[in-house]
C-alpha cells in the first residue's frame, strides 16, 4: 500500500453513517468496525478514482492539518481496511 494506491469499497462491505461516524459491516464475516470522523471522511472519498494521497490532501485541507501526518494515518487505515476485506484496490 502506498500513497498512489486507489481504493474503493469492497462488495463484501456495507456501511451506515451514524452520528457522523461510519459503521462498516463485512457481509461475509459479520464483523463490524467503526471509524472516527477523519476515517469516515476517508471512507466517503474512497471511489477508486482518488489515490490515498489525493484523499489526504482533501482531508488535510478540511481539517487544517499537516498533510504528511494525515497521509501517514490514512496509509495505515487503508492497509487495515484492505486487510480486513472492507476496501479493494
């Protein structure tokens, strides 16, 4: 997983936004996951067109945060989402 990776939602995942946070459910395992507000925004941006770096730029601008910190956090989250089968390349 690197900054140029483009992810989209896995067909094995469904989600609902509840009180501003995404609740993700893996349809095959039944496991569920929750994302904080930044993670939820990242999830909303995962369309298979934007790279992780593109998403980091958008989020850094929205939260007035350092892009390098956001990118690092998103790369970790992207890896976790992919490993858990919630996001696909």
